């Protein structure tokens, strides 16, 4: 009994390390998915801001052309 226990006893810390590495890997996967979602959200916001900027620039040009006519 002791010989079997003595053989497997050194494997316990190694198994703990493997378990902790798996937990950290799972946390990284979750972090990457959150980062990807934030990038997509920022992309949508950026496109909206560019659209608003384009419309404001077009309005400025129209105002300047009206001011030149008057």
C-alpha cells in the first residue's frame, strides 16, 4: 500500500499545476471574448461618429455656399 502511495504522491503537485493552468486558460478565453465584443462595439461607435462627422461637414459646406450667395 505504501509503495503505491509513494509512487503517486509526487504526482499530486503536478496535477495541481495542470489544474491551475487550465483555470487560467479558461479565464484567458473569457477575457479574449470580452475584448472581441468591446472591439465590435467600438467599431460600431466609430462608424456612427464618422457618419455624424460627414453630415456635419456637408451642412457646413451648404451653409458656406448659402452665405456666399447672400
